[in-house]
C-alpha cells in the first residue's frame, strides 16, 4: 500500500511537471543590438541582411564620400590593387571593414596612385593617418612596396592623396556612416 501511495504521488508530480512545461509558450530571448543612432533593434531584424558593396560617409565639413566596402578577406586582399587612376574619383574611398580592433599595417601592391590612409575607431573617429603613401604598380618588382606605420584601430579608409576631401580629414575627426544598413547591422551579419 505504501508503494502504491508513493507511485501515485510520483505520477501526480510527473503529470504536473509535464503539464507546466507544455503550457509555457516558446519564448525566444533576443539581445538588442544598436543601430548607428544607438536605437535598439531586435536581433532578428539585424540578421540576414545582404552585405552591401558600397555606402556613403559624411565628413565633419558636411561633404560626402562614396565608399567601396572591403568586408570579405578576398575583398580586403584585393583592396585598390589593379584600379587605375581614372577608375577612382576624388570623392571615392575604400573602407576596410573589420569586426575587431587590432594592430593594422597596410601596403600598396599593384596600385597606380598615392593614397592617404586613415585608421579609424569603431565609431569612425580618426586615430591615425599616413599621408601620401606611394603607389607601386607591381608586387615583386623593385623598389620595395611602401607600407604604413602600424596603427591600433577597427577600420581603415583609403582615399587618393590628390583628393581635396582627403586633405580635410584630420586626427580626431569623427566621420559618419550615412547609408543603410548601419555599420552595426553590417557587423552583425558578417559570418
């Protein structure tokens, strides 16, 4: 009889436990991510956005740069290599987009115009500049291919040294990404 009472109590407890589990709704927790303007968006909204190939950056002067994005390893390895002077305008730039801060050093293989190279924090504040980095139209031919100094940063922006817009960017300037998706949404979608 004692065994039967214990079995009945166990059965009732198991029934209540299973009933409690089945009655709970399937709630999925998502952590909010931030947009450029620091407004919360759901994690589901920030997923499966196609990575853009270009965008726009506004300078503190109010002028804008048309930006080519280098997000993948292949795009970053290619950079501006092989682009002729007449294929890259003075209001164009290339943004090398990374997910992490690191020491970065850039070099100029197979390039055809000098570059001003800007090292940026995550929020696009300029933390370093190497100006007039010499072009080098090859990879293995002398002279040695020029490199930048090492800068600890998140992203890197390249503009023609001859660009009047490049000359307006100074250390400490905060640039603004004005395109959609935001930089945070791009970062959330890099796999």
